[in-house]
């Protein structure tokens, strides 16, 4: 653990605000807070906030739909919560929420001074957050036992009573119910702004594919919540690419996945597959909320929900379906999507000074005859790094083996020389040793040119690896 040792301390703001129960604590225009608590002895945990003052105005104009996507009034608090997660709560803020009503934020913990590469620090944060959850559970237990008599015990007790006390008359076990469904949700403000900027590299191309497939253009915002618009994103479950497609689903939608090629990593091929999936889902369920939700929960999962409830009414599925795999992520997927559409529609409103990335520009080259993969950029006079960046579907083993590419295959080449040609973008599963082998440079040279690399050989998909251009050899691999 790093940093100067600090003693535990507690400070309370003299001005106390009254929160709005349905929207949970947040800073109002005056920045009033009912309590600020600092936890931890090494600067790991900063302020703990709850019961922030004032009413909570909607962060978007109230509407009944967002384009062709309905926004039922029952979803408004949840959609607003996700707008806040994407635009107000930072990646240092951990929200303890009611999983069935995440807009009810019961406690906010601000985590500071964390080294993301330090496993000991990460374990300390996890332990501290678990302790925070236990404190909220203890307050809920106290209210369950003593009722209104416990309200004066602490600001946390008062806040929980304001939120759930009115329901106790009709739901005597409400505090125990909430106790068993607490969840930690991190803020995404910085990451979401990065994703929005990155989105503009691909947005015109993605929209063109969606238009050709007859889908609403707003579907282009779905990768914001799937991958953060990172074409190299990878999940532990095996999903890959901009649209986070699983292998089986990708193959069903016509993509090629083998030792040499993974078209899920190509933004345009992946968009075609995702569009075909969503079109099929919409045709089956007859509405966009269920079609979008199936992108997370699967076609068969939504079929089970429809059969069990006997309806394709999304609000009823959202409220009533309790399938074992229909958890927090699936239940919130459509509200998250709506929030992403609302924010992406006017990013300057939520992120003042917002500046999008430039559009990905390329030319398409059709291979005239069968040739080796590495011969293509050499023949065209394109640096290997630039060719790899523009054709992410080819995996590193394809370059090592120098596989044959069939006549008629389309590849992309840059329109002009790029300042990033001496940079390699890491794809899922790649190692520093494999990248060194590809470009025929030494591993220690890569480490010297990239001092921020971890001591091990693990690389994050999407990371940029600077190449020692003076030593670069892009000849055929042995």
C-alpha cells in the first residue's frame, strides 16, 4: 500500500439538507451535503456522502420515447440514474444502491489514492467497500428491529427511513428485503466521455451499415454500454470487439472465427452481425425494448420471459420477471441504452468543451490474386503497423504463418501517412513477446520504449505499444 499514513477522522457539514427519496443523494446547485465522512488510514477512501440536499430535477427533457425507442414513465427514475452514472459520478465514486431500484442511492463512497496496478491496494478497497455495505446493512437491521425509534441514531438511519419508512406499513419486511439486495455501482463519467469521443471515429461507418440493414440509427449508441466503443474490448466470458459478440452468436450471424481471423474485432464486420441479430430479435418480439434487452440476455432468455408472463409488454417483463439469469445487468440493459442515447444526442450539454475524435478514414483494396498476408502491405507501400490497425480481423498468428489471402478479399489501407504508424494497438490475448516477434524487435527494447508497461507480460486490449522505429523490421517472419 502506498501513501502517507493518515489517522481516521470524521467531519460533519453544519448545513443539513433534506433528500428527495425517489432520486437518492446528489449534489444540488448549492452543493449541500448532510454528512462528509473520511474512512481508511492510508488515503484510500475519501469522503462518504449521503442525503445530499435539495430536490432532484431530471437531467433530460421528459419524453415518452427516444426516437423509435419508448421511454415509459415507470423507467424514468432508472434512466435518470444511468444518466447520472455516465455523466456525474466519477470512476472514484462507488454507489451503494438498491438493486431493484438503483436510483435509490443509499451511500456514496469516494475512493482516492488508488494505484490500479497494485493488487494489495485493490484488495484493501474491496475490503473497505464491503465494510461500507455492512454498515448500511446494520442500519437497515436496526430500523427493522426498532422502527422509527432508530431514526435519530445517525444520518444514515434518517436517510434510509426517508426512503423506505413510508413503505413499511404495507411491506413490514421492507428493510430486510433491501438488506439482501444491496449492490455497488461505480461511476463511469470519465470512461463514458472517453467512449463518446472514441465513438466518432466509427459513427459514420456504423450508421451506414445500420441504414443499409434498415435499423434505427440510434442503435449506433449501443456499443457505448457494450464496449465503450473499443473495438479491441474483451470480456472474461469470451465476448470480443465493438459489439461484444460471443463466438456462437457471431458465427450464426455469418462472421469468420478461426486461428487466423476473428471478424468480431473488425468494427464494420461486427456491426453487420449485430445489426442482423437485432433485426431478427425485433421481428420476433415486435418491440425494441425486448429486442435490445435480448442483446444482453439472449433470444432464448427473453423467450422464456415472454412464455412465463404470457406477454411481450416490456414494462411487465422488467417489473415481474424473476428468471435466475435475469439479473441486474439484464434488467438495466434497456434503461442504460436509453441513457446512452440521451447523452450521446447532446454530449456538449453533459461534457462542456467536448471534442470528438476524428473519423476513421481508409481506402478499400481488393486483393487481385491469392497472395501472402504480409505481402499485401509491402506491395502497397503501407507500413505494417498501419495495415494491422486498419485490418484488426487478422490475428497475429496469421502474420507469423504468413497465411495466404484469397483473391477478392477486401482489405483497408490508410488514405494518408499516419503519425501513429510506429504504434501497435493491442488485441485480446496478445503478449509483448508476440508483438516483439511480429516486428522483429527485442522485448527489452519494447519495454524501454514503453516504460508504463507492467512487469509481467499481460497487456490490456486497446493499449498502444510504441515501437522502436529505428530497429523496425517488417520483413516476412520465419
